[in-house]
C-alpha cells in the first residue's frame, strides 16, 4: 500500500508541476496570436475588464496525459479509448473557443456529434455502466446492452456539459472540478479501484495548478476546451470507479460528488425549455450569476458554491461509509 501511495503522490506532483509550468507558456502564446477572451460591455456573462488568454485547457490536457501515461495502468484498449476521447473533446473545444473569440457561434450539432463520439470511444474501450446490485436479492443486475450504452453516453456527455456550463466565474469550474476529483479519488481508494483513483488524483493536481492562475482575478482561462475536458474526465472517472458494481444507494455517490454543477444545470435546462430557449443558448441563469445579483462579489460566490460542493462531497463519502 505504501508503494502505491508513492505512485499516487508522484502522479499528482508531476501533473501539478507540468500544468504549473505550461500555463504561463500557453498564456504568452495566446497573447501573441490573439487567442483571448475579450470583455463585452453589454454582456452580463463577461465579468472581466481586460482580455484574458484562453489556452490553459491545452496545458491541462498535456499535464494530465503525461502523468496518466507515466503512472496510469499498462497501455491497454481502455487507456487508448480514454486518451482518444479526451483529445477529441479538447480539439472541438479549441474550435469552439476560436469561434467565440471572433464573436461567432460554433454550431451546436457538430460539437454535440464530436462529444458524443468521444463518449462512444470510451464506451467501446470498456468503460461502461453495466448494472447495479439489487438491494433485496444482493444479486448483480446486468442491464441490457442498449441501456448500458445509453446510460454511459448520457452520463459522460451530461457531466462534460454541466462542468462547461459552470465555467462562468474566476476559480469556479476549476474549484468545483478539483473538489469532485478529490472526492472520487477517496471513493476509488476505498473501493480498491486503482485505475480510477490514479486518474482522479492526477486531475486534482491539474486542477490545483490551474487554480493558481485562475483564482480571482484570473490571469488565464481554460475556455470550453479545458472545461469540457475536465467534465469529460470526471464523467469517465466516475464510470470507471464509483459507478462500478454499485448498489442502488451508492449510485448517489458520484451524483453528489458532482452535485453543484449537476443540480444547478438541471434547473437551468428546465428553465430554458420552459422559456422555449435552446439548451445550448448561453445566458446568466446559472446559480453563480444569480448569487452575484444578490450582492455577493465573485470571490464570495465561488467560496459559497465550493463550500456547498464540499458538503455534497462529504455526504457522498458518508454514503460510502454506510455501504462499507
């Protein structure tokens, strides 16, 4: 166990150091090529006052990939599927960010197709929600293949989307993702799931390094590329760990670990549907914008939501202990 802990610590440290070093480099490149998020006076979602470099997502991906390939499981179909899926997410995110900096909207359909394709690649690699334990018979219920596919794709795509939707304030998406990754790491350790534990602790390192530059006032943004990458990886980690061989009650563990973005964006989606708006149409209906309107400043809003996220995470760990 001690040797394993050393590998976790090393993977965490390498990911953190790589991202910590790369972000200033991507910042310089972004400023030189104009890959920046410019403030818009009449846009309530643009809270910054000057152009912010928008390429930190590349650093997050590179830091994760290097550490995962160095300390993760032996190269396998699953490893390949996760990395290919993550790369697809990153690439379509970069294209989306490019459109945004030129005041254009990247069509939702091709983005949706690529994100679903990335989830399909992960599914094909063997990361699947296959079923759960029946609490009455204590037998494992294997779901039909079509339902396994549908639930797996829906979960990965859903988590990818809600983390991206929560990226509207300095330090928020990075903070929520880091808290969720730490929770999933604890859950994976408790369940003896080394692969998902390794991915989770690497994501913690990536997230903490990013927060060094993204805490208010932010020096860099990760853009859709980084936010969707973090969401994608959180979805994959939960499927490969917390959801694996789960009981009915423990199915709540990963949902609570990602509670703030999931519950907030369920509310947002329902509200947009009721108002006849497209789900992907950006607005200021997320909880962080609503809290901002109550008089809290950005730092206070981020602290409140991260505290709520910690409470959700602690609840999920309590559920884990109850199941033990």
